[in-house]
C-alpha cells in the first residue's frame, strides 16, 4: 500500500508539472530541445554516479534511423502554427567531442538534412572539457552546432577525484575560453552532493562557474542509481546522499547567485521518466524540485519585505505576477501559512497582476 501511495503522489506531481507548463498563459512554446542520447560514447572514464542507460532508458546505439524516428516523434505533436520558434536537436548522455571523428561526422550528417529543410535550426552537444580544442570546435561549427554544454559537476579537485572524474580547473577554463572564442552558446552543468561535497565546496563551484560566464547552467542533484559506483558506495555505507531539505537550501542559494549574475538556470533535477524511477535508489529526488526551490526563494523575498517594515500589521497583501501565483502560494499554500506564523498575522493575501512581473507589498 505504501508503494501505491508513493506512485500516486508522484503521478499527481507529474500531472501538476505538465499542467503548469502546458497551460501557462504563453500561447506558443518558444524553444524545443529534442534529446538524442549517445550514452557513454566518448566518455574518458565511467563516473561513479553515472549510468546513462538506466537514467535515460536508451540501450541501443543511435543510428540514422533512430534519429529520424526521434525527430518525427517530437515534431509531429505540434500543429504547424504552434511549432516552437526555436527547434534544436541535442546530443546528450556522452562526451560528444570525445567520440571518434568518423562517428561524430556520421551523427552530424544524419541531422544536416533536417537543418537544411528548416525543420530544426541548430544542434547542441554535451561533452567534456578534456575534449575541447580548435579542430573539434571547427567541426561542430561547420555542422550547425550552436551550443556546447560541459559537464563540470564540481570544481573541487577532491570531489572530482572521488567521483572518478578528475579534471583540473585550468583545463575547464581553457575549454571555456576556446568555446567563447568560437562564439558558441555555452552551458555548464553542476552536481551538488557528490562524495566529499559540502555546502561550502558547492558554493565555491557556483562562484567558479559564474566566473566562466556561461549563457546558462543546469543543476542536477546527485542521486544514487542502480549499477553505479555510487550505488556500491551507498550499499557499503561509505556514501550518504544529501536529504531533500539540505539540497533545496543549497541549490536555492545557487539559483539566487546565478540570477544575480544574469545567468539562466534552465534545469534543476532529472526528469522523472520511467527508466529513472525504476533505477532510482536514494537521494534528494522530487518530481517538482525546481518548483520547491523557486517557491522557497519568493517566500524569503516576501519575508524580507515584511521585516523591512518598522511595524508589521496584522493583515498584509502582496501583488504577485499572475503566471507565478502558485510559486508564491507554495505547496498546499505553505508559504502563506509559514509567513503568517512567523509574523503572527491575522491574514495574508495575494493580489494577482497580469502585467508586471515583480513582487510588491501593496497593503499593510
């Protein structure tokens, strides 16, 4: 019965996320990223946390037929007039520029007709800093690649060593310099909670990433997945994953830093697809982790506003963006309840604003 309840709760969260995304006031999705997984291809080593086959559910090696089917599947769900303005194919799950040259050319050539026809506009790849040089970047540029993502995970040497992913920070800096010089869009990925990691080391990694000036970042909290080195460590008792609350607090601080630096955080947490859920063992997973973090951020902003008052009244009203009202309410309206308890309020209400996109304390 406990398993059934857990599955039910997960299903509810997934539905809520879908409704939140699909039925927002935005009429047309602006950007579609079509993922194609080249699981572990080109990777210089097997990281302790990684099993792309279990995470993505992709076991067969990608070929032209699979690429064609993937593109058709993702594009046919849209009516022509609702086709996203930006359509991009992404090679994820491996270190693309570490793949043998002929294999890279094969994959890129398979996508080229779709770019020339205008059905997609560009390609992005995920790779490792060890495999960035001018020749590799030139090949990408010649084949319609516009975005390069690097899996940084951490900039702490000890954390990377324990993860089986050693890479000096100066190598990362050199790779980033070359990517910037070639005018690619740059994305960087972080993984808080790896073995040996703590809040101080993670925030240092965040600061280092900000110094590299990426266009965007992704944050993937470390999870224990079956058939990984981390799974063995977890079973042996040598690794304890962070709990959900600890991860929310740490990632919340990181998201605020990135926002202040003008760097978009385009993803927090793994998508709860069936393959991941079948192989997930432990760690701070939540199907709506980004929502929980963003909701915590806006709650703290409301609290800060009230604390700036000389005297807090018994009733207050905030004006909030209509499209983000669920964030300000919090899960089961917990934000309102928490703020009410902190300040001993009789009432707290939200006034929706369909025009402005910022928070205001309008009545107190």
